[in-house]
C-alpha cells in the first residue's frame, strides 16, 4: 500500500500535555510524524505537523486523537 501524508494543526488540553500522544499513535497505528512547529506550555499544547501512513492508519490515528480530546484541523 502507498503512504499518504496529511498536514495537520493540533491543539490539546492541559490533561494531555504530559502524555506521549504522538509516540502512542506512531506505535499503535504505524504512522510517522514530523513536527514543523510546536508551542507547549503548562496550560495547553499546539502543534503543526505532518502524519504519514496508509489512509486507514491515518484515519484511525486521527479518530484516536479526537477521542482523547485533541482538536485537529487538516490543512
């Protein structure tokens, strides 16, 4: 299967700041991430990144993140 790349903007609440959410989706769904910009402090997190993987893996990873409370915008 061929890989797809999706560019995303993600913001996440304070409760997820210490959780390795990108590592989790990489291990769980086999997607590769590349962070182009990040701003994380004690109150919130903001990331601009690309995710690479199969369409199915990307859909599952994005669904997982959304269910955890991450706000995602695809660019």
